[in-house]
């Protein structure tokens, strides 16, 4: 007999004896065992791409006595579903009982940042550093949102740690990226780039990557969709897909579009890719007969994607969906969704390269970005995909330039809205007032009015990038 059965048996016995307090305590022990099963079930559902179902299950058995492990899983699901305030509330419940509060505080800080609550974010990071002063990742996260000043005592602490962190370790990597940001803020650009180089080298060792992986991916998608364009789905769902190189201005573009009263922001949903693989097949492992590009399959794909988006974000005249990967299967998007539009954002490649080189992405994400040569090769593959679709998609496939958005915003935004069949709304000119949560690395910059401050930052590092500052 397991612990659950023994607890239920004890609860029944105590209840029969009239000791209801003891019976309730025994039931609570049994419930804790049930929660362990639900945590495991939630992980399985999450892996299967069913986070909403997993969260509904956990909400049914949540209670004041829920264990931290249960609440951590619940917070992960809430964050995945963009329920940021709910995730904050759940993490707050964990803190009084957390054995290691610093990681919980750091997670909550990132959620506050996504909601634009920067003071709360900084407060949580400062509290986390106070509890774990040798955790260099916390300093890196803080430097992302707090510009360095010469009087900041954290700088001396970080510089002191340079002599104690293990060479080539993740802690060294975080410290190098943190100090690179500090030195850039202070105008010490040569030192900043040296630290970026060492930090990126460590990341490449910790997370190896072969650019041939990307080349094979591009070739597979071009082969799979070479003949797409004949059949059409029947969905009247009209999303606006935003894509481009990482760090090219896609978050700003989505922020502009979703400021429109008729548009609901979806962010990086990955919903279309999952439904496409289920209904058409996987271009990386296609069936012998090729992908299923019939009118029936495309109609089913469009309907499934629409259901997924509406269930997640609610009904709206228009939705945005921002994903870097959309460019790979743009033809499938427009075939399955005859009213959809795709907006491709381009930016100066040197600016993109530098911005990528400054970032630490989530584990397994954008692995090409830790080597400048790989960044350039990835950019070349991106240009190849734009050219590939440019000759095949004559409608609803739009290319815009980041530089136009930030130097001539009103004219560019009016043109963008017209292209995607939206009427002009002045709110789109002030995307910094858009209250939606932003979970990308651009969460800070898109909270500012549209500006061209970052337009030429790359020129300070032209020599290190191996290009002319006049390029």
C-alpha cells in the first residue's frame, strides 16, 4: 500500500472516530501525493504542446498548502501562456518557503520587466544579488536594465570577481557579458568588445554549433516548398506575421501593429509551425511523396491555427504572430491563410551582427550568434530565403526597413498599416504606450518612444567587426 492509500485509509478511520482535524490532515498528505502526479502529468502535457490543458489541471488542485515544486511548475505554465501577472503571483507564493530565493526573485524580475514594471524588476534583482552575491548571471541581468555609472558600487564588485571565477565557466561568461555592457555604457568600447569576444568564445564552447545545420535547414525548406502556391485554404482568419533576423526590429514592428485597436499581439507563439508539421508534414523529415499540400490539408491547417490562436489570445479582428522561423515556411502561411500578411523586417547587417554578439540568449536559442562568421553566414541564408520567397509570393509578402521606421516613423507606419489592410490609428505612432507584455530582449528599448539612437552604434566597433565605418 502506497502513501496515498495509507493516508486516505487513515483519513477515513479518523473521520469515523470523530477526529475531523486529524482526518483533514491525512487528506492533505494524500493531496500532496496527488500533486506530485499532476506535476509529472503537466510536464508531459507541456512537452506535447498542451500547456493550457496542463495549467487547467494544476489549477483544479491548487491550494494554500501547495508545495514550492508544484507552484514552480504552475508558474512556468503561466509564463509560457503569457499570463505574466499570474506567474508573478505564483512565484510570490513560493518565496516565503523557498530554500534558494535568489532564482525565484530573478525569475520574477524578468516577468516584471516584460510588463514594463522596471522598478520592481530592479528591486528583485538587487534582492537576489544580496542573497547570492557571487552569482554573476544576476549582475548580467541587472546590467541589461540599469545603465552603468562610474559611482555604481556593483562595478567594483564585478571587477573583483574577474580574478576568482573559473576560466571558461558559465559564471565567467555571464561576468564578461555584464562587464562588456558596463564598459560600453561608460564609453570604454575597446575593453567592452574584448569582453564580448571572450564571453562569446565561452558560450560557443558551452553550446557548440555548426552553421551547416542552418544550411541544411534552408535547403530542406526550399525543396519542400518549391512548388507551393497552387492550392489554397479557406480560412478567413487574417493574422499578420512579423519576421526577420533576430535583433532586426521585429519586436518594435509588432509593438507598432499591436498598438492598433483592431490588433491583438501574439508574440512568439510557434503555433503555426506546430500545426504545419501536424497537417502537412515536417520539411526536415518529409514523407517520400513530399508534404501534403492539398487544398484539404491547407484548409485544415488554417482552421487549426486559427483555433489555437483564438483559444490562447481571444477573438480579435486581427492578431500578430512574431517568429524568426516564419520566413522558412512563408509560402505555407499564405497558402493556408488567404487573408494573412507577412512582414519581413530588414536592418543594416552590421548593426544586427553587433546586437546579436552582445546578447546571451536562452539555452539552445540563436546558437549561431556567438561567432561573427556564423552570424554573417546566417544572415546570408536569411537573404537567400527572402529572395526565394520574393520570386514566388507576389502578394501579402512585405519587406520593410528598420531604418525607415525610426527615421521617418509616421510615413513608414502609415505605409505599413496600408499594406497589411489596417486603417491608420495614431496609437501606432506611440508604441511605447502599448501596455502589452514584451518578453523578448527588446523589452526595454520598445518602452521608449521611437528613436534612431541605436542606428549607428555599430560604427564604434567597425574595426572589430572587420568592416568600414562608412559601409
